[in-house]
């Protein structure tokens, strides 16, 4: 059974139940109000009869007949009996008791009864003188009007339930059809994606974006977008890994074949093989790092780190790489302490400063360390060629390279260093910003929260 059918049946049943309860409540309320009005009229008629009734010394009842018949309501049935149950006064040809059970009551009572073929509402009032009962007065009125109106209310209720259920079923069916059409479209798109493996499809939706269906479609489209990006990244990752592995393996295989033909160990070939093996080792190490980082299995040991001293240490190690063509110098420099993993933060410094040196043909690289409010800021600025604006949003992606050629010099990496740096900084509750202009250089800014008090050593 479809969701639309289930919703239609559910809402129809709820409406019918509500109409039924409403009809019963209205019928009970009407019955109570009408009978209360009838009881009031019966009490007034009884008081009228009692006011015209006399009791002599022998307990004989007498009634001023003329005055009483003129004053009684035309639809009132009255019987006045003495203590021997003999009729003293009545205004109908029916002489049997209007309510035999009520007539035996010692207290005034109002009951529904049936006499002379009619449903009656009967008020029975014992007439007493002192503690002695001298007679019984019964005043009744027909309940035909009440039963007729109840029948009409029942008919209206039944008709309303039938018409209301039909209208409700149609309204719910049509409204749910319109509302669920977006879900049907989502199902069709999902099936198309499954069959065609095309994640570029999106679910069209023209309704309000803030309702449940709109939020679901928006979330589904966002999920499709993320899946598309992930699949594209995976394809690019496989292509780039294949390329990166192919180049050193080709070099190693060529040098090995050359050495086999020459039957000797050529020093230049051995150095080439060793260099390519080192590149493969770095590549595998970086890939393992990212795999461990994303799986949550990479240990991080947090402690108080003097960022200024660590920066000087990284600059000292990279001074050989800079040689004479690149000038490494300090910019604004301050003593700064952060809470983090010392080795991982140093890895970020080596990556960023090393990239600045590698991508700067000639000029200088300026490193600065400072504080801005509760954050430490590390800046690495170079005078290199800069990064094109279209490449800036992608530079932290794995294997992404701004250069169009697939070749790369030995001094440059594999496109994993910035991905690793981004992950490390992000897991220190920090962020990396980049500002670059073509022909004017690039500046990377690393923001990490300052250490507050003692940084307890912990492993994450």
C-alpha cells in the first residue's frame, strides 16, 4: 500500500471519528437542554395544578376545574389522584397512570415513560399534608418533537460523515499527490543515477524550500554534490597516483635494463634509482599519513609548543634548500606558545616554507610569527610567480597541481603537502588562509589558538 493511500485512509478515519464524536456530543447536549426545558415547563404546570388544589379535613382533594383548564399548557397531560389512586382530575381520556413506577415514589421524580402509544416525559409529585401523602400529581408532555429532532440530527450527522469523508479523501489524495510528487521525482532521479552512474543529476523542486519536502530535496541534492566531488576526487586520485608511480618505476626499470646490458653498476644509474626510490618512499609515506589521518588512527600528542623557536628550527633546516638564490628572513616576530603536537606543527612549517622556496625562482621568503587576540598567526610570504585565481580553491586537494603539464621537477612534491598541512592545522582547531597575486607572490597564513594556562599532554 502506497504512502498516499495510507495517508488518505488515516485522515479519512480521523475525520469520520471526529464527526461521529461531534454528532454524539451535539445530540447529548441537545437532549439535555431540551429535557431541561421540558422539566421546567412540567414543574410550572405542576405548581399551577397544586396552586388550584384544595384538601379538606378528611384529606379529600378538590380542584378549581375551570380556572385550571384555562391555565394549563395545551400539550400538557395532567392526572391528579387521591391516596386511594382514584382520579380526581385529568385533562385527557387516558385514565391509566402516566408512569406507574413514578407513582409509587415518595419523592418528586422525572422519568421518561410510554403511555397511550407516545413517548412521554413525566413529572410525578407526591402531595403531602404534614407527613401524610394525600395524593399524587403526574404532569407529562410528549417527546415526539425530541425524537424527531434527534432523528434529524442523526441523519445530518450520517450525511455529514459520508460527504465529509468523501471530500476529505479527495482533498488528502490530491494534496498528498502534489506534495509527494517531489519524492517520486527523487526516486526517479536516484534510480537514474544508479543505472547511469551519473552523479551530475539534481532533483528539480519548485515548492517552498523551508518545508519538510524542500529540506529533504535540498539535503539530497547537497549529498549528491558531495558524492560527485568525492567520486571526481577519487578518479583524479587514482589517475595522479598512477602517474606519480609510473615515472619513477619507468626510470628504475630503464636504469636496471641498462645496467644489465652493460653488466656493470653505473654510479649515475644507481643514484637515479636511489633518487626515485626515495621519491616513492615519500609518496607512500604521505599517502599512509593521509589514510591514517582520515581513519582517525593517527596519534596526536598535545603539549605546549613555542611556535617562535620551532619556526627558527625549521628555517635552519631549510636554509640549505634555499642556497644562495633565495633569501630567508624574519618579518614581524614575537614569542608565541600554542597547544599542539610539536612534530606535526613542524611538519606544517617544513611543508609551507619548503613550497615557498621551491616555487620561488629568485627573491626572498619572509616568515613572521605573532599574536592576534587569542590566536597565533604564522605567515610565510614569497616573491614567486603566484597562484592563478582559478586554482586557489583547489590547492588543498590531493595531487592538485596548478601547472598544466603532468611533469614535475625532482625538487617539487606530489601535491600532498598542502593537504597534509590543512589536515594538521584543522585538527589543531585552526585554519589556513592563502592570498596570492600573479607575478607578485603568495602569502600563507596559519592560525592556531594560543595556549591557555598549562597544556595537559594528551593523545587523540
